[in-house]
């Protein structure tokens, strides 16, 4: 699936190349861009990977948009800053790796059962809430570090 690119769009890879090699910018300005066949193939693979990631992201977002007791954090904390921090951590870190996606899928499989177990049990809910609040602090710190590194 081809990515729709506007003429004024510059990819992150192109920005990195600009910052790394001013000689290439000069050469491209004088003679036009001349990628090697390996570079073109790599670019095609990268665009395909980005398209796959985008499609997968849409599926994850659709799954996470469901409300109710399907998610432990929502059941224990409601729609709060802590829940949003955990979601942001999931989206920024876990979804980017195969193991992270496996963990998310396992969480989605197990969470309805766990939510049912803590429902109507105030002590269990309090323990889960305390654990999630601590995890949310760690997640928020990681998300803030990630966001501060971006220009």
C-alpha cells in the first residue's frame, strides 16, 4: 500500500541524513537525488513497515477504545491520569516490539477474568489499585522522558 506523501513532507530518515551529511545535500541540490538500488529497496521496505505498523496501530486503537471492565486499569482506576499514563506507555513502548505486542495481547485475553475476580472484592481492588498507581508513576516518568527527547 503506497504512502500518500505531500511534496512538502520530509521523512525522519531524510532529516537524519540532512543532519548527518551536508555534502549529500549539496550534491542533491546540484545534481538531484540519486539513490542507489539498495537505498531504494531499503526505502520501500521501510515504507512497507510503516504502513504495516500504521494498520496494526489502528487495530490496537480500536481495541483499546472499548470501555467497561475489559481493562484492569479502567476497572481499578477509572478514566484517570494514571490510566492515561499506562495507555501512553503501552502505545509508546510496548506496541513497538514483538514482545510488547505479545504482552498486550496476553493482557487483553486475561484482563476480563481478572476484572471479574476483583469486582465486588474491596481488598483485592485496593491492592490492584495501589500496584497500578505505582506502575503508572513509572510509566508516566518513562513517557515524559520519551516526549522530552523529541524536538
